């Protein structure tokens, strides 16, 4: 369980070889296009026509589909149902359910919102599947992102499974002393109280030790930092980023002109 | 010239009244292995922090006297430069993992990235320390998925790779099981044989006796006794002050009271010394 702490799937595809910043730009461009393009069908087209082929290009089609199906579809489906039922102001009633009515207008608005959310989340999933978190952070620190900021992001990602494991250990220890954690709902909530103290205070003590440990490794050094992984930033990367940037500008411009 | 030179060091932690180190003076020569023993609260960890620059750069408080490594006083340098001179490994293997890296190899590289070592040099040094600490086969594992002994060897490798002049070890095996402790001691022994300068706080008296050139007994923030392992570790008067002495020393001390230990022979620390001493007594009797 502790061996894999990120979504990242190692492959040697074109997408994997892109500079992490290019992939960050790509992700944000996709999201901005999905949300701000004046054309109604942009988001579904991006999801099917761009993100899906890109996941095939990145050789992560299968994990992409499974993540999209497990994580995104249920949430998106829920939002779709709620919006179609509750969005007010529709004229053309299709179905009437007691007090609620599904109208053509609410259906079309629900479709727009859900496809946008779907495009956004799946763009993120594609990014996480093809970008190693430490490569991203080395590249961003090379571009003058403060090292402390990068450290906080990466260590938070790693610390969650550690905290879960520690919480489980404390739970087991309390249970061994007769704490009831398995009967009714109220009892279970009460059982959480003796967990919080050791978990929170234990973690605070560990923070000091962790601070000493990273300082012992020269964390606050003012020397120019280097990186173990040399992350290439090719002319192709730069060209792609300019194109993406132009797309973002175009999207906002068309949004302004057409409204 | 001494690599490490502490002169009249007195230190008080912030918000406390009593000093934790009182007028401590200590010189360590290049290649020397110095062990520090003492009961809880004697100031052993504080001494380690002072050598590695955490006092006064990380823990503020009041420091008087000088702490020089290679002739540079701690106040004339920064913490991140000091750790390149004196590397610190401490007790808890888990909290020494940075949490910023996904593999052991990257974990060891962390300190080198921070201090601007070029990548080619990094690969060379990392390969070398991984062989030295016997963790080459763990290179691609997650540092969190290791045993305590393995994690502590990764922590040791991560400090060694920065090539500090002095290695400061603060009870490096106290949270490990016997197998893990033996793995870590084997590495420390190899380091000492290569002529590294080491200052190690350690409770396990028999290991201290096997490694150390010199032993410092610290109590209440003061150096109460200093000498060869045999001189210090067999000083039974320390047992009454909360020092953990070896069972061979204590047994021979009891025997001495009964006249069963050869007169004039220093008390033993290790099994071999005890066997030799009792053997001689047996021969005489």
C-alpha cells in the first residue's frame, strides 16, 4: 500500500516526455476552454476529441478510463440529475414529477455544467497519470518556485497514507484497552475523541523532528539548487506553450466580444 | 589541529532557567571516534545539536563559549553551511525521512539538491554511499516501505552523501530492534575503520567499548569523566548516577568486593575482558 503514493504511471510516451510545465499549461488551457468557450459543444468535444485521444497517446487509456468511470462519472451523474430537476425558469416541460419538472432548458444547462466538470476533472486525471509529482516539483523549483512551497505540496501528498496508518495504530491501541468502536453511531463518534489527541499532538511533535531532519540536509541553503532529474525543456515544449497561451487569449477574447 | 573544538560551552534553552550544558570543553582530532554516554537529561542530544549548528541557529536560547568545526565558530556560519561540516543523524528513523521523495535514491539526493551539487557528482556520490551502507538494492523502493534498520541506514546514507567532516550520531539505534541495530552498527564500524571522525551518543555500552577511541561521560550538563572506553565504562561509581554500565562490569565489581577479581586489574566492560580477568584469577587461585 505504501509503495504507490501517486497516480503516476511510468511510460515513455510523447506525453510523458513533455516538460511538466507544458502539461500544467495544457491542463489549464483545457479547463479554460471548457468553461469559457462561447460554443455550447466545446466541453464534450474536448473530453471525447482531445482528452481521450491524448490519454491513448500517453499510453494510459485504460487507467484513464477506469479513473474517469470510478471517480468522475458518479459525481457528474448526480450533478446532472439534480440540475435537471431543480434548475428553475424552464418553459418547455418534458416530464413532471410531483412538484418538480424537467424542462428542455434545465436539461441543456445541466448538460453544459456536467460536461464542463467532466472535462475539467478528466484533464486533471490525465495530468496526474502522466506527470511524476517530483518531476513537476523539481521543474517548478528550477523556475524559482520557492522550495518550501514545493516541499509542502509533495510532503502533504505523502503524509496522508502515513496519517491513516497512524490513526489505525492508535485505534487498535485504544481498542486493546477496551474502547468500544463497533456498536451504534453515537458510540462510534464518541470513540473518535481519544483518537484525535494522540494523532494531532503526536504529529505536532513529529513536525519539530522533521524540521530538524530537513535542515540537517541543507534545506535552507542559499546556494543555487540543483536537481537529480534533468527535466528537458525543448523548443517543442516552448512552442506548444505559446500555442496554448494563444488559445487561452483567444477564448477570453471571443467570450468578451460575443457577450 | 582538532577538527572539533568546544571551549567553555554553556547553553540554556529558551524559556528555561537552568543551563543544559555547563562549561563543556571538548576537542576531537581528525579520524577519532568519540562516544558520549550519560543518563537521561544529561544534555547529550543538546551537545549533538550544538556541534551540528542547530544551537543557536534552530534552537535560540543563550549560548556562551565557542563551538568550532575546522576552525569556524558556529556563529560565523549559517545552519545550512554548518551541516556540510557536521552531519547529524538522530534516533527516530521515521521522522528523518523527508517526505518529499518517492524513492530511496531520490531521498539520498535531497541534501545534494539543496546544496547545489551537480547531477553527475550526485550519481557518483549516491552510488558510493549506497554501497557503503548496504542499501543499493533498495534504491527504487519507497523510503516509507522499509524496516526501521533500513530506514536508519537510508538516513545515515543521506547525511554521509553530503560528505561532512564530522558525523554526529544521536542514539542512532535506540528505536531499532536488535537486528536493525546490528545492521546500523556494522555500517558505523565500517565508517570508523575508514578513518571518519565520529561523535556518537549511545547507551549500548558493549558497542561503545568496541568502537570508541575515547568516551565522555556527561551528567547534569557537565563532563564528569573522560578517557579510554575501559577507563570510563568500568567506573562503577557512575552506575549510582544513572549510567547504564555493562553487566560484566557490575558482575566483576561484585566479585571484586568478595576478593574474586584480580587485584589491580581494571574492571571489564566486554565479555572477552571479563573472561580474561576471571581466567587470570582462576589461574592464581
